[in-house]
C-alpha cells in the first residue's frame, strides 16, 4: 500500500473540445504544480459576468492532464485518486474514459481508476472543471487543493476507513476506540490480522496502548473492526495545549503487511448547555471566532499547505481561537494546521440548499448530491480534534418555511448518523428567512428602489432595522422548527435575539455565526454577559477576494455606501487581517475588547478626508491606519483614534499633551482626538486607576526610503507544499513605514524556487498577482516564494529610489526556523 502526493507534473489550459481540436483549434498547455488556481491569472474586466461578487474575475472551463506510469506487476491492486477539492463540476478521465465526477466544488472525493489503467504503460489522467456565475464570492477554478494517489492490495483498509473516538475520558485514563473498515476486493475468502496502537508520536517512546485481532472476510465483503485502547494519564487537546497522539493501524496476513494507516488525533471532551455554555475538557470556553473564506489572497483559491498554516498562525496571534469555514468545507491542509496549532473549527456544508442565490450555483445539484457531500465532510473531519461544530448551512432562505424544517432535519440527522460526537448548528439569518415578506413590503413602498449588491445590498440599506426583523414574532414563528433540530442555534446578524431567546427558548444555546465588525464591543459584551451565548464569529477574520467593496469606506461627494463597488475593486475590504496577512486597526481593537491586549493602539484617519461625511456599510471599519507620516498635511487637522480598555487615555504630540479622554468599556474602548498634524512622535498612554497601564507610539518616517524585506522563514522544505512569505515595506532606516511613498517594486527569484505570487492589500487595483512587479499599498507588498527543488534560493527586490535588496533562502530538509538573512 502506498499513499503519495500527486501534485507535480501537471499541465493545464482552457478547455478545448475534441471536435474543436479536429477543426484545428488548440490551446497551449502550461506546466503547473498543484494546488493551482486556474482563475487567479485571468484578466479581470468590468463586464465580467460575476461582477463585484466574483471580484470582476471571469469564469471559464479548464482541463488538466498528467501522465501516470503503472508497472505490470501492479495489476490486481486498487488505484485511487483522492481530490481534496476541484472547483467545480469535476470530470475525471483516465485514458479518455470517464472514471468519476463530482459536482460540488469544495468536497473531498475519491475516484477509483484501476479499471481504466493500462498496466506496463503510460496512462493519461485528465480533469475537466468550470466556474461560471455559480457563487456569491470569488471561487477560483481548477484543482485548487491537494491530490493524492492511493494504491492498495485487494485486501485493504478502506479509504477514509479509520475513525477514532475518545468519548470516555477520566483524569487518569481515556478509552480510545479505533473503528477500522476492512475491504476484501479479491476473489477468495481470507483471514487477516488487524493491529492498532496509540503513542505520543515519537518513535523512541513506548506505545501507550495496542491491540490485535483476526478478521475473516468473504469475497467482496466489508467489515468494521473495533479496538478499544486504554490511554493512561491522557494529555488532553485544547486551544492552549493542542496535544496530538498518533494512531497506527496495520493490516497483515501471515507473510506480509497488506495495508497500514498512521494518523494524528486528539483526546478532548466537548459539552454544551445554556447554563455553562460551551465546555472543552470541563472548562467553559467563549468562541472568539473569525469567519474565513477559502481563498489565500494573492494565491487565489490555491490551498497550498504553508499558506493554510500561516493563516491559522496569524489569526491565533490576533486573538482568535475559532474559525468558521465560510461557506463550504475547508481544506484538509487547514484542518491539519488547526489541530497542530490549536484552533477550534466550525466546518460548514453549504451556502445553498434548494433555493439558488446565483444563476448556476449548487442548488441545481443539491437534491442529487447533498448526502454524498455530507458524507465527504464527515469523513474528512472525523479524526480532527479541532472540529467541534458542523454547520449545515448559511443564510438559507428555506429556513423560514416548513420545507426548510424538513431539510434541516434531514441534513442534521444524516450528520448524526455518521458522527454523534460533534455539535450541529446552522448560520440562520432571520432577515433572509423572511426575505419574501421583506421584499413584498419593499415593493409596496412607492419610493422603494431595487438595492444593488443582492441580499448584501438589502442588508446594507436595512441597517438597524434588520436586527428588529430578526427579533420579530414572525421570524420567531417561522424559524422555530429549523432551530429546533440544532444543538446550537447559529444567528447571522441576529444579536437582537440573544436575550430575547433566553426567555422564549430557555433551552436554546446560541452562537453568533456572523456579526458586523462595526459592532465588535456590543457583540462581545452580549457574549460575555449571557451564559447561553457561546461565542461570536465576525465577518470577517481575513479579507478575501470577491464581494468587492463589502466593507468599503466612502465620503460624501466621492462615492456611495454600497456592498458592491465598481471595477477595479476586487476584495471585500472587511477583514481584520488584509489579503497579504497584515493586521488592520480593527484587529487590534478586537484584541483589546477580547481582553487580550493591555497596551493601547493608535490609528490615524487619512487627513485628506478630514471633515467629510463618511459613507460606510455595516461591514466597514474606519479608514484609519497606524501611521504618523503624512507629507503635505503639515499644519492641517487630523483625527486620531486610540483603542484601550483602560479608564483614560492621554495623547502626546512631541512631548506636549494633546488631551486626556475617557476610554474603556464605558466608552466603547476608544478615545477620539482632533489635532493638527506635525511630524515627530505621537504617544498614547493608557491609565487604569490613575496608574499607567501601557503606552503606544507612532513615529514619522524620515525622508530617505529603504526596502525593508523580511521573510517569515529562511529555511524551507523542498516540498512544493512549502512557501516563504516575504514582506516588503517602504520604510526609513529605523523601520518606520512610509504609507505615502508607494511605488512599483520588482521581485525576481533565482535558484531552487519560483515567484508564486506578488501582491498588495489594495482592494481596488488593476494589477495582476502573477507578474514580477507590483505597486505597494500603504507602503507594503508581499511576495510568495515556492521551492521546486532542494537548494539555495535568491530573492531580489528592487524599487525606484531604493537600494536593491537580496534575500537568501534555502530549501532542503526541515530545520528549526531561523530569521532571514539580508544582503544589500
């Protein structure tokens, strides 16, 4: 048995049919390494069919191909291709024959290919897929997640055939049950032995527990073998101590090992009730949650392992302890990172059921495919301790109808039949659940105009009224059955129900599955003051492509408050962290509200807009940034925001006090100051009980600019799933970034790596992420380097008026992380 990465040696092109090729049409094949997004390099245009929702990226149909050499001696073995995700309507061909297909763009699926292989020869694997007006956000396209080749003997452990549970946990021991599905695809009755063991993942340690037993299988039969192993003094998995055990399963006959499985898992207990909320290992936990779309900014939808890991690292560093996959099952690579780093997960099934939201979305496939996609979700997630919640949907209009109650129960019970160890929720938006009523009322109003931006546009216009609708008697009545099938009631933008439902439904446990970033302090206050509310998931933790301009900030006379901005907007601009991984001011504010940051934080509104009327959506933060460098605005007024949980904040400019103002919870954790811009040092000092609690300082950048280039790591694995993220900043010699000095930077890569992407956080740029040059935004850009072999990698960064910088990286065997080396 072998399981190997199947990511190298692919080529792709826009799809060309056989008939078109006969007529002389052809397309050039481009060599690629998976995971790969076929759409991220496509030219954007203002008239792209998906519009703002898709970030003005076009759709397309694509095909991939790869050769597979199979030895004659392999005949009789079972061959599988496991795709972690292909967007979408994947058709898998082997030597021209259809071997399998999958409609949904986010599910893991497996295709058996040995019936179509030519043994002792070269075989062609082709995968076709498409993306076209089938989503409300940027989806990307192609084989954008990992692929694995699995080869098994006739008698083997089924793919996804090992499931590990540890529901019986005491301080001095835990019972770990390992259920293994064994398959006999051969023609003879056979008896084999199955052994299981649990250890702490280090070869030098003695196994914690082990068990072995025989199993007899008739031809074509499947059997489930269960082992109960006893782990003494278990180390429990949690966010703070993400301890992982290793399970080792081996299937063998009298002569040899037929199959084996090695995988990590965690031992932890999850409980929930309206009095003590969510408990993990007996301790109450409030979910500091981030909604997370699947794209990786400049990388597009490509779920490259290191990119997924980096997102978890940065989200956790920003104070989050949970993510909600929005609105689809997340990648296996991201789940593995959550297990290892300690991040709780709400994994979501669908954005649509039977009622479509876009012209060609999954609603047309739902009735036929939903069960298989639910099965795939559970099979992927089962052994991951990070997953504590399954979400069966997001803002599903059917949840306000009796038939929505039927579908809610079907999906929830299907999940429970597959996995009874986790909680089930649904991101229900009461406004959407009665959207038919809202639309009817709007039409009766003579002055009503159809809102731009679809349901997001309606929500923007509704504003505070949306919460009133969500808390109305009509929503209470129409959503009661849909909520009743859940373990935890998920509420999107429904915080008006939190305290109401404590009285109406005293057994109901609530989680804010989606909330406005403009209400951070209010939402978290409700979470902390209500035991039955277990957490808050902001929209959104990380900025993303598509839903362009959802959180845009405009000004009277310069734009409008709209959830859909015109081209060249491409990003939502509503994330705590931007698309290149830099924390925005809202992130520091949230960290303070969470009680995790004792020092204050200074953000300065762009002085060119001082005094103008702000136009914003409920997903907007202010346009402030952490900079005190504003050339050309000397002597002009500027607005400064200081975030702090302290009683008071004093602001000093070049040693002189500007003012001292109330902050803390009673003042929405912020103090606002008006002053005149003068270069130098701006200092905020926080006081609690009259004593200094902490301080923060911004320093104006000097005139001379240098390229400040830093890699997250200089030692990489030679594996193509690894990446180096190189932050590029225009700064002075002391590291003070100059946001007004934006210019074109050019990056070249020599040696054993390639430039995978180059981008900035600019939400409205026409530049491509695939070129060697990119203009900085607020003084910053990001280059992503991907190794293709072992060896040295030289990254050269140039910009007009700055000295060239060369960064030395090395790909090879994994070593402890080191700081980067800079060569000028």
